[in-house]
């Protein structure tokens, strides 16, 4: 996988113009076909631990290469990475937690959990962690989980979230703004024929976190689909 996709992405990062892509349309189409194959293999690996994923069409789990540069100072037209997001059962526009594979030379990774949630959704997750702290700790502090994801959550608040005491002994577990995890993947990892299958043990740990978060979000009564994206 690495040679074609990563080589293309490196070229694109140096020649990020519509004119260049038009001149390399055949290469682009070949890379997109390989991306779709990787997406299906990623789905199959997830389905080994999360059977609902088997129903997700590969073409509904990938992001287009074109950037939305309307509100960005960076006006380059294309992304220089490939993203594959599998979020059963509702798909990539869901607000539920899912599984994300990021392909980028020198910066690839496997992600789980959720990112960029609106405040009401973060509140639902934080409240569920507070009410079920022992269950949450049994997931993210277990040796099996930490083998792949030493830390869970990022971008923490500087103080206690609204409704939480600053003296609560587990405060650090509810301060994150992002309830996700990430495992970096070296470029060489993708040279292995069975690289997606090698992700299965880590995917099993992501499912534990996803199940906890998604239960909180489902029970909250909040809408589970993004209104626009």
C-alpha cells in the first residue's frame, strides 16, 4: 500500500494545484481505487470486533481529497492525507464514536473515540463518566488498553467542567474536550501485507471506549447526526 498511496501524497504536497492533479489524473484514480480497497480491509478488520461495521459501505467511510478552503488562510485545493472513518451504524456524519485511520507520510495513525463534539455532548459524556467512574477506569486504565493507548482524552479544560467540584479525585478524567485515543503508525507499518489485520487488537480496545461513550450519547436524547459538514 505504502509505495503508491504515500508516494502520491508526497508528490501532491509538493504540487498542490488543480493543474498538477489534472495532469496526473490516471495516477489519482489508481490511488483512490487503492484507498477504497484499504477502506474495505479496514472495515473488515473492525467487523472482527464490532460486527455492525460489516454493514458500512466503503465509499461512505472515506473523505474526499478536495479541501474546503473558504474559511482558511491556506488556499491549497487538496488535502495531503487520506482519512477513513468507520462509524457504525450511522456513518461518518454521525456524532457517535468510531474508528479512524489516518494515512499521511510521517504522520499516520489509528484513532478512536470522538473529537470536536458540541458542549451538550461533552456534558453527557462527562456526566456518564462521573456516574460510572469505576466502569470507565476499568477500560482506560486496564493494561490491555494502555498497551495501545497510554492516555485517553486530550485538550483538557484548565479548570473543572461546569457542575463538577474542583476537589473531585477523578476530575482529570472529565476535563478533556476530546474523548479520543490515538496510536501512531510508522510508514513502514503499511508495507506489511496484513497491516489491517494487525490493527485488530487495538481496534478491540477502541470498541470498549466507543461502547461506553456511545451509550452515554444515545441515552442523552441528543441528535446523533451532524446537521452540516
